[in-house]
């Protein structure tokens, strides 16, 4: 059954992303990396998207819309924290510890690669969100590679600027992702009102 398989896959992918969010978040804090801290937020965003797919299979539109907005706000929490860290370091950015940064990013490639592999077979069964989840996991691998490349540049230059600049780019992507989750939730809220026969402004 495609729906049963989709439910299992997105539940596993959501759990993988949620678990690795904490791994990257705490490694980023210990390594002093803004880019890795920002990348950890992406795992929270992927968790939100996959949970929304899971909810879409059983919850009514109105409840999904409300939960989606809660998830968008949750995504913005760590993103705001990463942005605050970036702002504080603009005066004198310090080079992060490269070894844990590279190891955590390599682990992120494994997690995102696994998620993309799991989602590739069900990306056409859950509507636009499941396709978005697959594309996000696939594209996240490229971001992880960029973080590793930045780590190598940092090891060569001993400058904190590559980490800070890449971190700001990833923070911007996280903010956009939160907005997209919010927009999907708003569309579902309006759809729920239309189904209920309410007037839509």
C-alpha cells in the first residue's frame, strides 16, 4: 500500500532528522561554527516537513494548518539563535575547530543521503510536500559538502570569515524554509475554511 509505505518512510526520515539536529547543534556549539549551527536548523526544518506529510495522511486540514504554523515558529527558534551568534562574531570572527565540523558534516551527508534514498520511492505519493522533502534531502547533501569545503578553507586560512559567511547564507535558507512551511499551513487553513463553507477574504 503506497500510503502505508509513505507513512513509514516519512516517520523514519523525521526521526533521523530530529535526532541529528541535536548532534549537529551541540557539535556546532563546541566547535564554535556558525555554519554548522545554521545547518543544524535545516534538520529541524526537514523534521517539520516530514511530520506535516505524516499528519496530512490522517489529520483534518484545520489541525494540520495549526500544527504547520507551530512547526514554522519552532524552526525560527534555532535559526534566530544562529543569527544572534553570527551577529556577535561579525566584529572578530574566530576560526571554528575544523575536525569536529568536518566529521559532523560527513555524518550529515550520511543522514541526508539516507533520507533521500528512502524518499525517492515515495516522492510521488504524498503530493507537493513529499516531493519537497525528497528535493530538500537531496539538496542538503550539497550544503553539507559546502560546509566541509568551508572547513578545509578555514584550516588553510585560519580565518573565521568563511564559516561566518556560509553560516549567514544557510541562516537565510532556514528562514525561507520556515516561511514556506508557514505558507503551506496558511493554504491548508484557507482550504479548511472553504470546505466548511466559510467566506474567505
